[in-house]
C-alpha cells in the first residue's frame, strides 16, 4: 500500500466550508464488480486507511449488492467517512424516493447519509419531473427535515444543458456530480459549461468517470490512467470519484492521491492537446452518445427500450431478489 503518511488533500464541500472531504472518492458501482464480498470489504478498508473519506453508492447498483457490501465494510468505520448514495425515482413520486431511502439506510447499516443525490438526470423532462408537486424534490426536503440526510444533490452524465436546467429549477442544491476527464473538455463539455456555474454558486462539484467509466481511453493508448486521474483531480472540484474493483487499482489511485498537488495550467493544456483528435467525436465518452450507460430504472420510468447487453439490464432480467424493488420486475 502507498505511504499513507502523505495525506490525501481534503477540500471544502462547496459552500459548506466547514465540511471537508478527500480529493479522491471511491466509486460505488465498481465495488459491486469486486471478485467477492471479502475483496470489496478489503478495498473499502484499504481506502479508509489510505485517507479516502468520500464513498459513493446508489440504490440500484448491482440490484442493491453494492450498498450491502459497502455497509458491511463500513461497520465500525461509519464515523470516519462521508457517505453518499443515490435515489432512483427518475420521475416517479417522492413517496417512492422515501421508500428507497429506507432501503439504502438498511443496506448501508446507518441511520443517516451525508449526501443523498438524484441519480442519472439524463432526459430533457427530468428537471420538471423532479420539481413538480409530489415529486422527488419534496422527498429530498423531507429527508433533510427528518435528519436522515445532511446534504442533497443530483448526478448525470449525458448533456450539460440538462444539468444547467436542473440547477435552475429553484432547488437549493448542495452538490452536482458529472463526468470530468480530458476528453470531456472537447465534447459536450461539463468542464466548460457546468463546472464554472457550480463554482460561481458555491455548489460542490463532484467529478466522476475520470478515465471514461470503462477505461477504453487508457486501454487504447489515448491517455494514461495517471494522466487522466491527475487531470480530473486538478480541476476546481471537491472530489474526483473513480472505480476501484481491485486492490491493485486502489493502490495505483492512492499513490496518485496521497500528497497530491494539482497540475499546472500548461500541463493541463498539454493533456487536452494530446487527446483533442480522438476526443472530438465522443467515441471515448459513450455515456454521452448512447444508451450504454443509461440506468435501466431511468429508461423504464420514461418508457424507453432497454439495452439488453448492459450489465445492469442483464442483472435486472435475471434477478428478482432485490428487496428494494417496489414495482413489477421486467421480464425477458
């Protein structure tokens, strides 16, 4: 394990300057892709010991398995971390969001979340569905009033204009999560269009997909993993969330994050220039251009067809044991 004596920098959580979280966050989805629960627990423990305080998750990841594994891993360590999960209403009533919250709290073995976010805001009508009477906005407010949630936010990966529309619904957002990597700077750019607005408003910017979600940009030699992660962490963000499904990946990321200093403007520009040509058509950001990264719960709620080749849809079609699923399962 890297030298933990060099701490991961802590950064203020947006306008809540008294709350600070680690500049590197552990992504929840990849924890569910670990070889088994023991491996997942070891990764979480290694992350905590290495100085990671921000832990990402979601109600629908791997049919609830990811929350359950993280909950088991954080037993006895809950007070050391800033714990976030996401709710998958996708336009359904706020009452359903409250049901999902209780299920997430049970799986995560905690009585409160530090951050609860609306998951996967990617369709044009999501902002109006969120803010409508009886919608998820009311659930977020209620959860805060009940002391079950400290802060609230939303996530999405498709189009910057949808993020901007969510910012303008009149809701007091604490955080926004979005893809930020060198390729994003050239194509439907959250870095250029959304990040400055968050910084201006004091909303905590949470970066995700620093190596594109599936690592293709690294596998195909367009950029190195270290370049991509350093670039993302050097942006004016509160944290950069990245997947770590093996101990080797954890060690690699801790080595970068411990004692991290941001790249210079010239170094950032050099990386942008390096990826400009392959970034131009979005081929390394399929979450912006296809349904491959769309959450199946979102597509079902909008009555859109599913991608039967995605991991999440395959899990949905096979599994009926998800105790958190309060509506009928789809069938093959």
